[in-house]
C-alpha cells in the first residue's frame, strides 16, 4: 500500500469536507473515520463491507468481537504497521490515550467527536498520542524492487 501521488490534496479535501460531519455509529465513527482517511490517502478502502453493520457502541464492540478483535487498536494493528509515535507524520494514524484512533496532521491529530458546541472533527494534542501506524509507507526495512523486464 502506497500513498496516492495526490495524497496531500486528497487529504486536505477529505478534512475540509468532513470538518463538521457529526458522529454516527456504523458510518462515521472513530474506526470508520480512520478507514476513510486511509482511503483518501492511499485509495485502499479498509472499511468496505464494514459500514452500517452496527448502530451503537454495544453493536460496534460486538461487531469487533465477531471480526476477532477486542479493540479498535487490535483491528488497526492487523492492517497497518506500527511506527514510533515520535515519527508519526501527517497522514499517519495514531491512537489517543483514551483508545480512540485519530488522523495525524503533524502537530495535532483529528478525531471524530464533540468539543464545546462543535461536533465533527476535533483536535487531539500530540501529548495524548500513545501509538502510531504508518499509512502508505513501508518501514520494515525491505526494499521492493521492480521485476526485471525480459529482453526482447
């Protein structure tokens, strides 16, 4: 999985379009927000087939259990490679100290929630990040080289 050549513009559009979108279990919650952010950056939709499978927090955790996971963190661990929190950059996913996935914007992260009278994307300070995952990057140390072309 790699980042789309226009990932920065796609990410900016994604954030702008969803800044005031209210939280909705099963379509716009913390896990599906993370999946939609990854889709904007890479084009890969990890949320496909998982939207509208639950309508509340109990249903969400029941659905996670059906998938074999005990938390949003475990689900994301199965899809993305972890990286040091200090190296999380714009477009990576992070986990907040309260266990909620968020999208790193560099100096802060965005998560779906409510802050004062604002409902939609809210800022999460870097000090509250406890884990990070690389989105569209490979940090395994393995270099993927193109196959040699056959001579004609």
